[in-house]
C-alpha cells in the first residue's frame, strides 16, 4: 500500500545548494531541516526551490554551499498559521540525495509527476497579451490518510483542457517546480516581497479510477 501511494508524487531536482540548513521541525526524535537549491531553467532564468532534509540523511551541520546535488523526493505541503489565516507552505521532501560534480546543459534538472484529485474549481483566465492560463489545486494522497495540496499552472491548450475539469476528478500531471516572486500587500502603504511555488504543467490527463 505504502509503495503504491509513494508513486503518485515523484520529484527529481538537480542544482546548487545556496543556503545554510535551517531547523524546521522534529517528529519522533527525527529533526528536519530546510535548505535552498538553485535550479537553472533552459531559458537561463532560475528557480530557488526549498528542500526539506532529515538529519538522518545528511550531516546538516556541514557547509554545503556551492555544492551540486541530485535529489529524489516528493513535493509536499503543510498549513502554517500566520496573520490570522493558514498559509500553504510547499517544499521538496528529500528521499535520496547524491552529490554530483556538475550538471550538464542537456540534463533534465527539474521534473515532477503527480497523480491526484482536483479539489478546487479550476480558474481560467487570459493575460493582457492573450495567453491562456488555468490554475489547478491538486490533492495528492499520502499514506495514513494525509494529503498534499499542490498548486499547478497550465498554459495554452493545456489551460483550455483543464478549465473544464470538475472537482473530484482524478488527474495526472507532468511538469517542473517553479518559484515566482510577487508583492504582498501588508497594509495601505506597505508591500512585502513573497515567493510562491507551483508546478508548471507540460502535460496532463484525466485518469479513470
């Protein structure tokens, strides 16, 4: 059962560690730490992706900044309570980490596959330049009755296709994880820079249960 469930959320990222490890939380005596990984896109822009690592997987007291890693894991979410409401916090949960000398230009350094359920009505819109976009929120089941809630963004034909998905429909998604900066309005005269994470979808299909 567990192995079957694990197959519905698969992530591979390769990139450069660009921060120190910061303590996140502890579960049953096992400490988990966060570190930022810089992942290059083919378009020469970059994504800074948060990685959650168990202290049992890596010596989190070491200085790894500037080192390159290949990670296999899952894209996970949890709700953090702040400003009188819950904020969805996303990160890659590392299952395996390997250090690598370099990352080739043709290497697929950012891949994700999800199999989950549409848990919110898709939001379809067009940019001022006429580009079609659809936002999806996918609930991906974990063992023991838990789920991860993953925002996904579709473009063009995929956006048109996804705009008709119904809540509860099962959907498989392939793509990459992207980070996106935006300005959050804190008060009438105060803005704060925030970073959002989502799956940029390259392929998706409905799955028959």
